């Protein structure tokens, strides 16, 4: 009898948790990621300083924006899990520091698939305030043009993202607005729209 009572309590808890389950799909956009910004810093400041001037080059980067698609499944009011697909593309041109002559052009595409887990600080019917940690696999496509030669490389890499703070506001029955701050493969600051059900 005692085990039957425990089983009923367990099934009641599981059914009430599953009644709160919700999904959210969102499309988001940001300008650049933290690794892009750090890469520019290393190229233009750190490399010349650490090599005592032996590396004498500077680079300019053209950011093409970073769209990403997210899915989140809300297990309960505190925890969520899901997946992201991030498409990060940018171009970089490298110049001789003294003459200003361009000697290389790079075209990058970093496409990452991340599984993520969220902790919700606040999760009401309209507002969700959360932090997020994601890890996964990235596919890097790079084309280098230098000295009348074109070299293309493809490789896989570890992909990660940490969201210190994310915010979702549900403006209707299903539609919502998103904003996030990120460090990793997602844009540093991103915003988008979503659909929850």
C-alpha cells in the first residue's frame, strides 16, 4: 500500500510537470561574436607587441552578421534545454603595417550546432529571465587568397556559448521578443522574435 501511494505521488508530480512543458522556436540576429572581436584585438595589437614588432601587419574585418535559430523546451519554471544553429560569416583583409599593401584576404564561415541548458531566474506567463550554457560542434570553412593563390580549408571545431543574461517577453498568445548577451559562438548582443506553444 505504501508503494502504491508513492507511485501515485510520483505520477501526479510527473503529470503536473509535463502540463507545464512548453516549446519556443526563435530567430535571432547580432553583428559579431566575442571570438571575432578578440581575434581582431590579437591581430592588431597583441601580436605586434608580443613579437616585439616582428609581426608587422594589421587587419580589417567586415562582419556579415550572425543569425541563429533556437529551440527551447521548458521542463519546469526553473530549467529548460534545447538546441541552436548559428551561422557566423565574416571577411578579413590583412595589410602590411608600414606600406599599407594588402597581402591576404580571408573569407570565413563558422557554422555551429549547440545543445544548451538554461536556468530561469524568472519564468512567468509573459517574462523569462535566464542564463544559458551551450556546447557542440562547429564546421569551419575558410578561403584564403594571397599571392594569386586561393587555398580553401574545411575543418571541425569545438563550439560553445555562455549567455550571462537572456530576456524573453511574450507579447501575445504565442509570439515573443528575445534579447541576449553572449560570449562564444552566438553574437555578443542579439535580439529576435519567437513563437511559443
